[in-house]
C-alpha cells in the first residue's frame, strides 16, 4: 500500500513531463514562449549539468573537489524538473514550501536547487557576447531606424527594482532610497539593440544614484565606437559624456522656457517615442519575472545575478536568441 501511495504521488507530481505538451503552461510557469524554447535553454546549459555542485552556502566553492558520483547522488529530481523549478521561482516567485509540495521534495532541497541553477544560468549567460558588432547592428537594422537614425547602436533606459528595506544597514538604506519611487530600490541601466534584443545590463546601483552617474560608470560607454549614436529619454543629461567618446545622443527636444515645441520638434518627439517602444517592451519582458517585484534580503547577495538572468531570458521569450 505504501508503495502504491508513493507511485500515486509521483504520478500527479508537478514536473516538466506534466507541462511540456502545453505551451500555454510552459509560458505561464517559465516565462519562455513554448516548450521548444525550454528545450533550447536546457541544451544551452546541458554540458554543465552532470558536474553541478549544489549550493550549500557561501563555502560551496571550497567543496568543489567532491566526486561526480557524489554530486549526482544528491539529485532527487530530473535535471529538466530542476530547471522548471528554477524558472517557476523566477517567473512566479512562489514560496519555497509551495514548490516543495508541487515537486515532492523538501524545502531545503528546493532552496539548494534554485540557488544552484540561478548561479549556473548566470555563468552560462555571461559567457555569451550579447553586444553585437556594428556590422551586425547595420545588417539587422529595422527600416524605421535605417531611415531616420541609422547610426543608433543602442537604446538605453534605467529601471528600478524594489528591494526589502535594509534596516540593519543605514548606509545601504540611504543609498538604495529612490526619491523617484519613494522606496528602497536597486537601479540598472539596460541597453536594447534597434532590433529589440537586450544587449547590455549594467551592474546594480542604489536607487539614489543618478542616471548620468550610472551611464558614466557602468561600462556602456567603453563598448561604443566613434560615430555611434545612443537613443535615450530626455532625462538622460549625458550629452557632454557622449562627446568625450565621439558618440551622438538622440533624445526628444526640450521644451524651451515660455515657449511651445515647434512643429518640427513635435514630429521629432513622436518619432523617437515610437522607436523607444523597444525599450518598454524589453522592460516588460524582464519584469515578467516576478521574483524582481520585491527583492528580499535573502536574495540581495544574488541580486545582480537575478536581474541579469531574467533580462537575458527575456531575449529567449522574444525569440531573439540565435
């Protein structure tokens, strides 16, 4: 009877096999467009799966000398299920106890699996050169950009992620306080290609840091070439910074004091706004992953990895990975 009950629980357990035939379920639980995208993502990391060392805390790396056999023996789920569990955590942010119940494992096992796979995804995704060459940008330039702003290399914007108030660290509390959001946040600069792919994600900054300071220190400017152009919102006061790198800045015209925008400026504003929709769509893809809705203190040490992984998974969702 005990074996029969065990088999019954296994039969009805949430798993990759239970969702892979329904793309709607795959999309809901993983944020990926369909089962084929899940297979492609798994194939992308598959070479690292057999040697995975499961997270046991900050000293995990010192345990790297353990044998492959002992690594494998700790796996209570298939590697496809482990990836599904991790993506479900990123996408929906259910409590660990929920995932433990769904997958039929302990809460501590869920914690180890999710942390391990997030570290793996981060490492593998950072191995990819997401910044396209000028030639690649030109070859895939949408007609609207080619016609109006052909030198555009990237479209940038900053986005903020709410973070749990760091009560025990007054300095961190001050740095992360966002006067714009009126709460504690991390801020990242995201760069999008004219074709809509996320090509740059900065390290995280405290919400109090200005967009200009983020832009000048995050490493983006070093990737640009003389003659390139950055498209941004008019809040990016970085023209002097761009001039230092022989890069032009495309932003909506400013309204002059006590004057209305000229008809030409109005047309320019509408053109830029219509093309910057790529940024809005990219931000929506990133924020489909609800683990970023409120980064808890437990996840703060991994916040840069969370944001980077969720950002680049957004390219998978939009079928922008080749």
